[in-house]
C-alpha cells in the first residue's frame, strides 16, 4: 500500500483565478472558502431560499449565476442535476468542473448505473427496480431473502439517505417496514430499488478526472452513514469518513478505474466514486457518486498539500496535474445540532443564529457547513443544522483519530452531536483488505 505522489512540481508564479460555484443548496462552501483563502477570487450561487444566509461573511453570494459565467475562469457545479448546463458550457469552450448528462444519470438512475457496471464487467449484486410499493412487498414475500431498499431517480436531498436494510434472512422485517410506512414514503420517493444484501467491508474507490484521464493518487475511503456510534440511528448521508491516498490498487482498477473511457466520452470533469462492499469472494459495487462528496471534499483538504484553485483550474482545462498528498491517513467528523437529520423548522428556530465558539483561537482542521459570520462571531445559518466538519491527519489511523478528536474538544456549540468512532474499525478492516489482496 502506498500513500501519496511525491514527484516535485516545477515552481511557477502564483496566478489569481476566478471561480464561480453553482449549487442547488449549500454544499461546496467549504471548498470555495479554501480556494478563496489561497488568494483566488470566488463567487457562489445557491438556489435554495432556506440557505439565503449561509456563508454570509465568508463568501460573496450572487443572485443569478448566469450573469457571472463570463467573469469566471472556472465554473464549478457541485451537485448532480447540472449535467446539461455543464455540457452546454463546455461546448462553448468554458472551463467547467462538474457533471455531464451521462454522469447525472449514473448517480440518479440506479437501474442505469447498475447496467453500466455490468457492461464494464463489474461484479454487481442482483437488484430489482420498482415504482409500486405493493409489488415490491409481494416480491419479497415470493422471494424471501435479505434485501436493501434504496431510493432511485430524483429524490429530495433530505430523503436521499433513506435506506431500509433487512436483518432477517427471509426479509420479513423489511416487508413490515415498507407496509407500515409506504403511505408516507411514496409521497416523496416514487422510484426505488431492492438490492440483494451482502456482508463485508464497505469502502469507496475514487479519483478526480480531468476530462481525459484520472489524476493520481486515488482515494480509498470508509464512510460512516448513520447518526450514532456503532452504526445506530437514522441514515444521514455521512457523519464522518476515514481515508488515505494511494497509487491505483486492485480495488480501484477493478471498479472506478474501468470508467475512464466512458467518462472521457461524456466530457466529465470532477470527482467520481464507486462505493462497494468487498469480501473474500469479490468486490460488489453499490452506487456511483459523480460529484464532490460531502464531507469527503473537506476531509480531502487535510491530506492534499497542492493549491486547490490551481488543481481545479488544471482539470477543468483537461490538463494533467501533479497532485501532492500527505502520507498516512485522514479522518473527518461531521458536527451537527438538532433537528439534523430531519427537516423541522420549529426545532431549527431554537438553534439558528446560535454562536460557534472555540476555547483556543485555532481553526486548524475546522471546515464550514451551514454557518455565517455576524459581528465577527461564527453562527449557525440555513435550515439543515449541518454545522462543521472537523478533520485530522496522522501517519497511522490512530494518530489521525487522536488529532481530530482533540480538535473537536476545542469547539463550544450547544447540544453538539458527532460520532466518536470514526476510523475506529480500521485495524479490523485493514487486516481483511490485506488478506483479500485488495490494497496492492
């Protein structure tokens, strides 16, 4: 296992570039803030009215992103659903980081994503797509087994992480969950998938793509999606992640690495991940992420020493880039307050505008979520209650964990919620991955 790319860049004069970030909701502000701190100029557009105060005091917000396209050296689309706009701008010669119509479909349409995996020879798990809950329930009854329920198609962001995982071998518990909740769920989730359950280590294999090829090193990451330690509580999308940079290994070559030609044909530029379950029998890809990961993009900053503005400018222009990364491991922990992960305006009113304070004036490893600055004080903004991401680095996973939780102790935030076990399973997971020969 190797970590990092240690070839030397030729020194070059610092160039100030202009970046326009475009988002449905407040997602990529931390990356935009990082690029701004590097000395570049940044503007950001966010559609969601509930996020109108997010990043106040950090970044310049604009009301119409199309009016600023000519101003920007690089346009950054930070989420799925912008593929057509990104494709159109690229055809006009604009430097763009973001999706394509093809990659939007890979992530949003699970049936299509699975079909593409099969076409490329990946070892996919059996799955079945539905738009009728009664038919899905009857399917499980007729075909007893352990399945995972996953939303498909376009889903509101606060419903994307809704998963039901059968614990019983005949799937009766999943049947009951769907029967008891279908009237509520079907209002928001019209299309969904049942996928056969398999046990193993969950791991993501990912890299940045410059429109022509992957940029190395690649990233191996272990996400923790549930709200509480021990994988308890509701699915949140992601409450923390441990990761390391590596030269392409077996995990990557047998999954994400196989996407290179199709990504090139689609014009995609940006970050792409395939999340998998791996065990001694094989690598089973689950789903695509064809955009920045959250909080992954913040945790990556802990391990990357290159200038992010220069990096994004290079890949947006289909240029190669010597991405400098640290040896070792990075750990990131998401900090939230109630009502996260739920949308409860009355509860959110209790926490909105509350201060975020630090015992010592040290912001190392502190990354912004939905926050703003008012009279020099950081405060909770927006409506998501997703407040901070805190990161740490170490030559070992335990050193990275020690640093990140030491930094968390410096934060003073009323009723802060975060997981205390991010990265804790690395020893066991590492042994398994090494034994199965996936890290070489």
